[in-house]
């Protein structure tokens, strides 16, 4: 319980009477250690909505994989246009100095739990443009990446395989997603 | 189509001669390497008049403006001008000094010169006088002044 | 047309507001930032900010040998990778003084046209999602898969084909290709016709697109655009006809034009061009001479004579040019890429002035500019 008010970013909120806030995450901690977490993970793994966010050549394969023919809907993987509705972000192409701030912001806009997939050589290591003056490499130092899908561009099958690996990781609870803990003070 | 093509060909053959007749001291090294290509060197101070002349002659499409760096002392601005009704591409090269590269802007003749000029400016540092909006287009703003496509640019390969 | 049309000149007045579209947006493949100053629903000023995936290609190319550049030209615009390979190879052939074999010329035309079909299909598909016609997007991507399979059978990859070589192509047609292609393309032709019917008879779609974002022939010429947006305005400008390269002068085809220059005609041009490309491919398959598909010796270590060349091609999006300056070494001295999408993207802000916010997506997507190529 905090004195006086609760801080939401910049804004200070008055706590209304008869309302109490908790900063411990009892429910979260309870679920985490119980078999319930398995159920939660099962649900998460089967609804991996990804953000259509084509950035380079790999982005075309990303578009193709979401519809008709390859139809990721079979695995509960649906393309969404908005970061707010998505669970998975794919970095599908060249990240440049100009785009990196925007990309970080898009990543911050996504709600947890969220995962990140590296699609293609460009995202993983810079690809053909690794030594260029305007690209940024070593993206894994910036984002918590779960799956790397090599290829230039990877085939849609490889992308599907990447998603399936991610699902396995989620079930095994080995993924790197950040689940916010209210005890850390972040709301 | 046949007649049209023939008419265009006639224009093609004469335009370079007309150009060098009209601007005798300004246009030099005229070369016609293939039927659809012509190359000439021009004086950078007269680029505006030459382009206006070409536009009046029907060369209504500016394909491209590029910079080329020849260290240590000169840079070139290369214009590719062509027409919507004929296959001839005229390549015009203007040399500018490398320590103070500047040339007149073509924005008031060809509308689409604007982005090409901005691009050449940010990559080579060539200033286009009277260009209405000369600032970086492709690079991050902090990189203005690094001129990455010059041959002596130190940031390539990227050290990271 | 004024230069003010490309930028936002003043901060918004109290009755106006600034709207940022992007850089992450679902409009097109690739990020860009479109700043709109709007008053109510009307756009007063627009500014397009690009460079979010600027890779410094021209600098990278100056540091690669000629043969290493070949696969990288795919990545300039991945939807037009065959055209890019071809224009680069033709430029290099001119510098090296070699000619592709006859069969290779036909093979290149074949792959260029297949590439045009798949690019147009994806372009129309994305555009239809933006106007809220999701069904068509799914159809288009489905149809595209069949064309991609045809390309994959020849080149071995789905995207970034890297097919043309100096003086030839990478490999010959697989056995039984002609029958497979004719069957698949015949089906595609029927489907495209029915999609065309569906699009031009849907009254909501027509209301959404007719008379929106009109670009007249004169304006288009002033703005310097080429390709489908220009042909939709009625200008008969097609480099395949104007400057016939490869074997286009031996083939029979029409240059598709429309008269209105609005969103509807731009998409219609693309749809009809697909049919025209299918016709070209059928002729290619019929007329293709037998013989070697590449030179006996492919020059792998290439040191062209000092010189320069500007070669261009009718890309799915317009005029693609490459200006290569050689200084006699094994790397180009200067490699300039003149992309068609750069010109198209530049023409977008003036087109948006005075239209409604709801139409931005339709207009932007109907120009079909590929951000990767705009930024290079
Ligand atoms: S990895 Fe290759 S295919 Fe993918 S975006 Fe990079 S260059 Fe394009």
C-alpha cells in the first residue's frame, strides 16, 4: 500500500476511499508455481497473434505465410496490423539507425506476454548489408529474442517451423518473455 | 507506331548538335555511344539554361540526378534527361570543385528534381542553390555532414 | 504543382492537426512516415519521410566485385528481382561487350513477365486490404502462389531469384515446363478475369475508388512518374515498346492504358497487364529457340574497360535504371540505382492534398511503391 497516491508514469493518482491497491503479485506468484501455469501457457501458445510488419524482402514471405496457402491460422497464428493486438513481433528485414527508435517504440507498445522472432539474415546478423553505414546489427543485444530463423529469405515453411519451435519453448517455459511483475514498481 | 518512331529518331540525331550549337562554349565532349544514348559535359554555371532548352525541345522527363566523387579535386553531378515520347537518354555531366561543391537547382524546371537533389546533397554534400527544401532525406539527421558516399568516408565498413 | 506540396511548411493552426501515419503501418511492405496536416477530414498538407530502411546499397555495391553485386541487385526491390538482375546484366553486357544467347533472351523475358505478374498480384492484394476488400487479398495471394511456383521451378527460389547471368541465365527450363506453365497460366487467366469482374461490378468498391486520387497525364508527366500510374492517366509510355530490349520487338503485346488516372484505373491497368504478360509468356514458350542458355565461358572475374553505361528496363513499377561507372578494376567506381518507386513515392504527397483521410490508404497503396527500393 502506498501513501497518498499511486504513480502511473508521470501522473499521480489520488486513491479513492475504500479502494486498496496492492503492489505484491500474489496471484501471479501463485499461478506461476502451480499447475495452472501450464494451462495458461497452453492458451498462450495457441493464440500467437503476430504483427504484420514487413520491413524487407523477408516481409513478403511474412505476408504470404499469414494467408491462403500457408495459412498459419491452423496453429492459431493470425496476422494483426496493430502492435497493441499482437503477441509476436517479427523483425523481418534490415534495421537501420533511423528505424531502430521506432522499432523499440513499437515493441514497447505491445502488451505482455510478447515474443520476438528474428526472420532472415538481416535481422540476425546484418545480412548482406552488415557493414553499411546506416544499418544496425547485433539486434539480440537490444531485444529479448526467442527464435532465430536463418535464410535470405527463409522459406515460409521455415517460418512456420520457427513458430512451432516458439510454441514448444512456451510450453516448456523456456521462453524469454517478460511478464511484468507489479512488485517491480512498473505498471 | 512506325511513323512516330521515325519522327522521334530524327529529333534524336539532331538534338545534340542543336545543343552544342546553342551553347558552344558550355557543352563539350559530345558523344553518342549508341542510338539511344548521348553524353555531354556541361559547364555547371549554365545548367539551368541548358535544362530549360532541353525541356522546350521535348525532353520532359528528368530520370535521375546522381553525384560522383573524383578525389582529390572534383565532383560530378550527372543528369539523365529523357522524354516520355522517345528513347533517347541524354547524360549531362557537370564538374564542380570538391572543396566547395555547389550547382544551381533544377526544381523550378523539373518538379521531381527535388528529392534527387536532396539525396545527392546528403550523400555527397553537393549544395543545390535555391533548392527549396535542401535537407536530409534518407539518412538520420545526425548524419548530415558526414557525406557517406564520398570516397574518403571513414564510416564504411561500419565499425560496430 | 508547387514545391510546397512536398512538405509541411508551418505548424498547424488551431483548426488543424497533425496526423502521423507510420513508420510502422500496414499500408505497404516497408516502413515510411507520412505526416498529414488535416483540417477536419481534409488533407491540407502532406509530407512523406523516407529512409527508414535505407541500407546504403550504392556504397555497399562500390565495395563488391561485379559478380558479387548480382545477387544483391535482387534485394533492391524483391518483388521485381528478375527485372533488376536483367537490367544489371544488360548494363554489364554492354560494358563487357558480350551478347546473351538467343534462348537466354527468351528465358529472361519469360522470367521478367512472371515476375511482373507476381508483383502486380501482391500489389493489388495489398491495395485491396487497404480499401477493406480482404477477400480479394486472399485470392490474390493464392493466385500469386501459383506464379511463384512457376518461378521457383525455373530459378529455384521463391523470392530474390538471382536468375540472369552475364551473357545468359543460370539454368535452363526444367523438363515439362511448358505444359505445366500453360496449364497454370490458363487457370490464372480465368481467375484474373473473374476477379476483374468482381472488382468492377462491386458498387461499394467503385464508389470508393472512382474519381479518387486522380492524376492527369500532364500532372503525371510533371511529377516524373512512370509505369502503371502514368499509363493509367493515358500516356502510352512503356520502355518495352519505346526502347525494345531483349526480344520484345519480336513479341506481340499491347501497352495497357486507361484514361481516368484515378485509383480504379491504376489497379485496372495492373490487372490487364497481368493478362498481357500471360500472353507474352505464351508467345515466349512457343517461340523459344533451342540452343545454349548461357555463353560457353561465363566471365566470373570481370574487369570491364573503363566506361559508363545507363541501362534501363520496364520494371513492374516503372522505369528502373542503373548507371554504372567502371574504372577498369573489378569493382564498380559508382553504381547509381534509379528506382521507379522513388519517383512514384515522391509524387504521393501532392496527390493527397485536398483528399480525405479515409482515402489516403487507397491512394497510397494504388501507387504501389516498394519502400525498399525507395530507400535503397
Ligand atoms: S535476410 Fe535477405 S531476404 Fe531477408 S530482408 Fe535481408 S536481404 Fe532481404
